[in-house]
């Protein structure tokens, strides 16, 4: 047999079959993980910063009154436990007031949103219990603004809000002995004030006192109305001349 008949047939070119293919599935999975991590970071890093910022205003042993860190807060010392009758007025030194003699019945402050102005003497008693009272000038806010305030209050313990006639500022926040005047419902100091002072046992006279409806003296569905007239000469003074334990209403404190 000739050598020509023994020739080995040539193999067809294999092209790129012998080359290693890139691990596209692995690369795609890695890219997906990176995108997920970036998305989570974009979402959670700002939240983490917001949480850290909010923690600055939580009361503690090193900072018993964190409202000192909030720009614009007015502070005033007021004696506690001085009550007046439902027919009496108090000659408050601030409008809205945030301390001093007050009605024996407190305004219900379990997240109430009062749509009409309420009697100041009842509201101040709620502050003594550790509540935050948000007031606003209805002539300066639209429905969306009022809804934004409502979201900060509605259903939340030791919170209540109401319009306040002829308010100089757009919004004010009151805690016992503390007040903050603001021009916008979007001001971040609203939440800082609430964090610092709501039920802060270092800043109000009666820690643990109730905010639930007190009884016959205050009906949250038909609260005593705000009296726009100036207090008369028979109004209870803010700082009674007699510093003894007699209650202006005639009963014990």
C-alpha cells in the first residue's frame, strides 16, 4: 500500500472552541450585588445620619435639657401647681402662654387636633404634664401646611395642636417653660423640640401625669373656647404676691 493511502485526514479548525469563555453569569451577579449595595447605601446612609442627628436631642444625664441645643428656644421659669376655676382668667405674659397658673382640668393631649382655638388656661395645664402644644396662625397656612402639622400630632401621646388667633409667628411650639417660634411647618426644629421636651422629666413639673381626658372640666369634642379679650383686673396674676400654698381657686394645690 502506498504512503499516500496512509495519510491522516486533516482536522477541521476548532476556531475559538479551545479558548476559556468569560464567566458572564458570575460577572452579572457581581454587578447586581454592587448595584444592590449602592442602592441600600443611598437609602440607609441618610437615614442613619438623620437618626444620629435626632439622638442629639434625646434627654439624658449629660444633657438634661437638649432644647439648649436648638436655636431660637425661649425659656422662662414658672411656679407649678397653681390652679384657677373655669370662670377665671390668668394674666399671662406670653401669647400663647407656656407656664403659670392654669385651670384645674387639663386639655386632652393624646394626639388631639383641635380645629378651633381652645382656652389657654386648660392648655397650660397639659404642658405641666409634659405635653407639647403646637399652635399656628390659620391665616398664614394652607390646607397642606396644616396637614403637615397634623401628621406630627395626630394620635401621638402628649401632643396636641390648635389654631391661635392673631399669632405673631406662623407656628409656635410650647412646652412647660419653653417656646419656639417658627415661620415654616417644614422647619426641622419642630421635631427637635418635640424630641427634647415631650415628657422630659427634667423640664416639666409633673412627670408621669396623665394626658387623657380629665373628666367634666374639659370635653375634647367641645373644648372650652379661646377668649380673645384682654384679661380684666380680676385676672389671676402670673406671679401671685402670696407665695404660700393657697390655690387661687380656693382649694388645695
